[in-house]
C-alpha cells in the first residue's frame, strides 16, 4: 500500500500520541468503496 498526504509520518505519529478523542478516518478505495478506520485501534 502506498501512503501519501500533506503530513510526514513523524507529524502523524506526534499528533496521534497526543490525541485523546477516538478518531475515524474515511477514504474511498481505488475501486470507489468506502473505508472507515478507527485510528486509535490501530495506533
């Protein structure tokens, strides 16, 4: 999987280390299917 975005990995890690509210990220897959992830679960 290739990841890209405006924040470097270090900034994402620092943000998630400080986050106290569970967060969900929603994106569309390459096929157009919706994907929703709870980031606190993976972090």
